[in-house]
C-alpha cells in the first residue's frame, strides 16, 4: 500500500514538471504533442493506481495484486 502511494506521489510530481515544460514550448510543436501523450498516459496510470489502492483497502483479505 505504501508503495502505491509513493508511486502515485512521484507520478503526480512528474506530471507537474511536464505541465511546466509544456507551457514553455510552442503549442503545436512535436515536443508538445509528445508531452501531452505522456501526460495522458500518466493520468491514466495515476487513476488506475488510486482505484487499486482504494480496492485494496476495501478487500482487506489476502494480498491484492495488480495483475
């Protein structure tokens, strides 16, 4: 559980760094498109990890896995 929370925190910090970078590049540049794709994937991963963490708290029996 702690590992999940730590990973979510790290992903959120990296997301903020990428948002800052995105503001410094032209909106329609190749770099901006790549950053937006990475941000989208990171948001999906954060949502998934948070959902899994909530489910793991509810289950309480056995060890929850990501697979």
